[in-house]
C-alpha cells in the first residue's frame, strides 16, 4: 500500500507540473475549440476524482482522530479540520462541507453486533469513488433524499439511489448538477407522499426575513421564504422587469431593432428596483392600514443650510437592523419626500429642537386617477411599468415652487424616479402633457418627444 501511494504521489506531481506548464505557457489561449473542450473534460475527470478523495479522506482523518490514535494531535494539529486546512490550503468551511458529505456516504457500524452496514447511498458512493460525480453532484443528489429518509421505505430509497447513480458516467461530459438536483427532488416528492404536511410545518417555523446593518451605503437582507411567498414575489419581479414580454430597452416608438438602447442594469439590480416598485405601490393599496400603509415619512435631520443647499446627508429612522437613524444621501431624501411627507428637523448644537416643519406634497387619489388616465404607464419611453406600480413625480420640484397638481405630476417607475437626477433624462410639461428629452447618448439631437398616446403616429384618413 505504501509503495502504491508513493507511486501515486509521483504521478500526481507530474500531472500538477504538466497543468502548471500549460497555464504558464498560455497554451489554452491559442488552442482550437475541440482541444480546449477535450482538455477541460479531462480536467473535470481529474477534479471529480480529487474531490472524491478529499471527501472520503476527510472522513478517514476524522474517524482516526476520534480514536486512541488521535491522528490530529499526532500531526501537531488541534483538530481534523486543521489537518485538512494545512494539507490542502482550503478554508474551514470547505472542510466542514467535505465532512458533511463524508457522513452521508460512510458505512455505518451497528452498536449491538459491531457489524458494518452499507453506506446510506451506496450507489452514489460508488459513483463518487469512481469519479463519475464530484462533491457538488453528490450534494445535489442526496440533499432531497436526506430530508425524507426517515419517512420512506428504505427499499424505495435504495432504488432512487440506483437511479441517480445510473445517470452519472465516467466517460465524456459529466451529468450537470442541476439535472441531478431536479431528478432527485422529483423522485423524492414521488416517494414522500405523506410528508407534505410535515414539510409545511417545518417551513412555517423556519420562515424569516432579516435586515442587516448598513455598510457601504447598502442594507443587507437575508432570510428564508416559504415557497408560495417566494413564488408570488418572483411573479411580480418578472412582471415588473418585463411586463409585456418585450425585450428591455428604452425607445420612443415601436421598432424592429432589438439592440437599441439596452437596459444596462444587471438582473439582480433590476430585481432590487422591482422590489422598490412593489414597496412603493403598497401604500396605495386600498386595504392597507391607515397608519402602517400611509405615505412614508422621512425625517430630514440636518441644519437649515444643508436642507436649503440640497447637499449632504439626511437620515431615515430604523432603516436597518440597528433601529437607529441611518444616514442617506440628500438625493434619496428628496426622492422619498416626493412620494409622501417630509419633516425638516433642525437642531441646535445642544440637541434642542429649533424647528420642525412638515411639508405635505403627495398627490390625492383623485389627482392620481386623472394622471393615470393621461400617462397610462411610466413616462420614460420604453419603460412599460404599469400605472398601479408607478409613483408620481413633480416635474417642477416642490422645493422650487412646483405645485401638487395634475399639470405638474407625471407617472414614473421607482427605478427612473430614484435615479432621474443622474440618468440624464429631462421631463417638461407642454400644454399639460408630458414631454421627455433623453440623454445625449440616446438622442444626440436632444429634441423633446411627446409621451403616451401622442408618441404613437396616427394613420392618415383616406390612406
């Protein structure tokens, strides 16, 4: 055994040297497609075999560290985890993952007779051992099964184990993890007919939504949604991001060009802005409580000079997990204030309240209905966000004397409203109808264009 391991170490050293030579020489940059694909398939085979060795090796080292041998202590380490860290250079969390997977496939010894029972998923263990799947594939295949193993017949579980293992192969490209995960989940659902109620109860207890502490201008959000809540959110996100099933993009009128003025936001940024749209629309829902669902109140806590200059910082109380005032740029304060009530709070150096003014600038329900009939959706061309998800923007800012009336309000989505000042879009009213001028990179002529129904050419009579 020692001779075999020594020869294997030498072979691995040669393989590492060959791979290092390829990377250093830049051979991949000039290789043709077939060579690159074949090379990466071979690397994938090697990688899965290495992962299998790491998972099983982790189980071995942990087992030997728990006996009188104390493998970890004799290796001058505090734990088996440290042994793996020092020998492989990976993070502690990676070793924990290997340990979890090793526990999934290790043979079990019964306490009464000392007899060794087969691994929990023997077929998948064999697939891992032979390199047919790696750590990711093993986790994808076994996670849904581990959740139901105590509620189903072991014989049925063994059959599923065989089916999933048969999907893997040691020749050619490997099966994708998503395929294994979907198949395992589907098979587990078929087996666990009576487990739906138990899963529902467990999920209900584990539901959560948490706000973190603001860092670098962002408040992290974490949690777990029950599937129907997640599904409802996904439907709204998809609908807002692409409400008419049309390619995203800004344009003045229907065009056959599909690459004109693309939306440069990433998908996660678009999801964030869509969530902002949903939250902005919630206070307008007729069944929302008067207090909890009223227009947002922003407390601008600054000196009068800062408020007058329109620069610096404002605060939003309780906007993160600290529950304290969270500083936000004044531009954000202006945006929120356009949708509801703003309180200007001025304090002296001692903390005494010098002045508190309340500016009500939100449009009435009747005004909103009238503006909705006129604009129909966000007035930015190419943005199809429906009126019910839009906010109302003062074309002439309220702070500069703009009135809260239908001739000074336009429908605009959360995304364009929040960043209107930096996007380069201009809006004006012409005879009570909105006109829009795009950034110069969209329209070098910088001409004003009508929005809504006036933007669509009408057919000539008698044509």
